[in-house]
């Protein structure tokens, strides 16, 4: 589970580890994956398809986790499970393009290039933030490494399948990514350990050269392997394969277009720098993350066909964020950039619908344009738009049902579906709260009773003394009389000025 500062708390490190397991029992019981009806039909809803307009009093037919029909009327079998959404709104599930939930650690900050580590290896399916974000209509998230490194760890897209094991969280078929970072974080402007030398790089030019140097190595590594494979395919014998380098292999995948680059950034100069480096080595930046000065270089971003995943209205929280403005998302959109609004924070993800709506106030985007920023646009940035992001036949049934227009500040999620399963149901959640609290209290009481220590029977000590038996008085050793010091020699008849020789010559 996560503490208030976002780090992972391992139950083994707590004073009473068994208490954690006890308290988690009600939640884990509730987290059991729901059964999947063969057919579900959502009726009487206002459907915001994102791709082809809105449907009033519409229905969605779901078969085997996929959207089978969408329209004013659908041909649902009699045994279909019916969700009556009268007066409610259905949208594609929200997609968060920058998230750190469901992860036991975020940064491997010991080196400047940590491409060897992989977020897929430390997924935590019991992170309660998964359930909380489901309650905000989020169905998919891009789980990123942190920004402590110029080239960080490998990343992946997950579906928020609460109650499923870690192996069931990854979004099947989604291309993996890797996290880059520019600016203050990788050059460790706000981080140092007293008494230890600072880690390279410590400047923006050092960040650039770290990335360039890593890709120079990766290019040579790729060339070496290509030559070996070519000679092996030609039938040459007695070849010795090049030594594998797990740090460079993810970068070779970037060069081959098999892995997306998601780069943390703020300032326009560093944005342009990475575009130049990418052009030099022939790879593509998939998204710039945060990209708070993107409005200054929106034309360059559009020309490079690079996505921008930004905050709605966070700015001035550190020096490199001073020039950020809430009009950033709208201005980049108007210049032709595919823009998404992300959270970078578990709590922020619970109301990404409202964060997207802010672009209507700051920049005058339309309702559809704003909604795309948390549905279709992040799906395009992550290369999963053929599966999710809109409500169309054949796509995954990842949906969020709201009681009001989802861009309203008063909108509350009623149900969240992933692959046709209802993973969050507000009414069910409310109905189960009293029983969960009762069970939780009973488990806590049980734990407290078990933790009470019984008085232990004392055993005789090494001297054979029994508990409660008074110790016999010990005889104190007689105090030794101080030895008499030898008296000085008698000086009868000798005056004070005379010298007396004792035991030898002077």
C-alpha cells in the first residue's frame, strides 16, 4: 500500500505485519474479479461516442467483453444482463497517459541511464489507488518510471483490473515504452547527499550528452548484432555471438520502432534539443510529458508528429515551471498537436474528466475536443486507439457511466467497466461499506487480543534462584587496612641542609 508521500510501504517492514494482512482482508474479498455475463446491454443512456457524435436514449450491446452494437436500439437476447442508465451518460473509459499507481517503486536513481529496469517487474495489484482511480472512470494507465534519469526505466500500459494478479494487469498488445527526462530532475538540481559526489550529469548539456552517448553505444551494438546475424544466416560456422548488453537492448528497440519514448520535460529549449537528438539517431519521440512550454513550440511539435501529455493548470511549482500557463493544452491542440491531459498523481486521476473540462474555460475548446483529451487522444499516444478510446463496434468494452455530463463538476461515476466486467459500482460500494467496517473492526479486535502478551513463567536463573525467592545476604569482604607507608629515616643530629645517602650513591 502507499503512504501519504506516495512511496510503497512493505508490510514486512512494519512493526505488526499481520495487522496489514488482517485489515486488507475485507478489501481483498471485495476485490475478487467479478463474473462476466456473456451478454450485457446498457439501455436508455446518453452515449458520448467521441468518434461519431452523441446518441440520446441509446443502447450498447456487449458480448464477450467487446462492443457488439451501438445505437438507439440494439438486438439484445432475452438473457442479457441489463444496466438501466436512464438519465445517465456513457463515455469511453478514461485513459491516463502518465501514472505511477500499481508500482512498488518509481525511480532507480543510482545511475543516469537505467534502461535495464522494467516497471512490469514491480507491479502491485493490491495498490488501493487502482480501485480509487476506477471510481474516477479510469480504465487504462501508462505506468511510467520516474524522472531521476536522463534515460529511465522501461514502461508499460495496464488495465485497471482490480482484484486480478499482476500478470493480468498489462494491456495485451500495447507497445512497451521507456521513460526519458530532461531538465532539473535528471541533473539533480534539488537532490544531493552530503559527503557524496554528485552524480553526472549536473547540467542540461550533460543530460543531452548522456542521451547522445547512450544512443551512440546502442547504434554500435545494433550494428554488431546485425553483422553477426547476417554472417550466421549465410551459414558461416564457428561464430562467437556478441556479448548481450541488457542496458542497450531497450534502446535498440527504440531505434527499431519497437518501443515508445515518453519524455519528461518543461522548457522549450530542451524540447527542441531532444527532437534534434531523435532526428540525429533516427528514432521518434512518442510523447513529451508535462511539456509545460509546449505552447511556445507547438508548430515544431506538430511537424514532428509528437504527442503532448500535459497538466491542466499546474504551474510555478518550481523554477522551470514558471512559464507554464493553463492555456497550454488548448493552444497546442489548435496548432495540430495531439494533446492529452494526464494526472502524474493517483488522486488527480480520480477527476481527470474535470481536468479535461478546464480546457473549455482556458482556451475555448469544444466539448468533444475536451473529452478527447482523456479518451481518444491518450489512446492514440499509447498506440491502443484501435482497441479503446471511443465507443465503436469491435472495440473493448471499457466504459464509464456518469450520473451527469462527464465534463460537469457535479458528475459522479456510477459504474466502470473493463472488458465488459463491472469493476466499480458505486451503489454496490456504498451498500457494502457498513459490512466492511464491521468486519474490519472484528478483525482488529481479534488481532489486538492475539497481540496481548501473557505473563511468562520465570525460570530459575543460573544461580538456581526461584522466582519470588529473596536472595541471601552476601557477606561483604572485610575491608583491608591500608598498608603503612615506610617512615622517613631519622635525622637525629643532622640539620636540614645535610644530605643523607640511602641505598646507594646519588
